[in-house]
């Protein structure tokens, strides 16, 4: 379950509001947010390689990321079955 968001724009989109992310596929972003909200582990988000689930390094060590579309990724921490600091970011 999603417990916290890192920014208001991601929280607004998750709550059904409009996106302020230029070029973001809102439908796919909401699908990823719904998958994350239902997940009990990062790996349970989806077995498809196309989602690009991977752990991050450096200053974002202990964070996970999944692809949405184009440069857009959903980034989050996963602790004891819950997602924290969820945000949509442009990787480029």
C-alpha cells in the first residue's frame, strides 16, 4: 500500500487529478500507481520485463523504479510491505 508521496503532483495524479507532467501517459501512470498500491513486495508489481523494475544506486540507494512511458519512471521505497516517498520522475 502507498503510505506517502514525495511530491504533490504525484499525489494529485494518484487521487484522480490531472497530470502536470508533460508527455506522461496518465492512464499508464495510474495503472502503475494502482499496481504499487496493491503490491506487497516490489517484485509483485508485475513480472513483465517491460515495466523495467530495478533498484537504484547512489543517492537513491534503497529506492526502486518502474517504467511508465518515455523518460517517465515511478520511483519509491518499499518497507515492510508498504511503499513510501512515491514520485513520478523524468529520468532524462
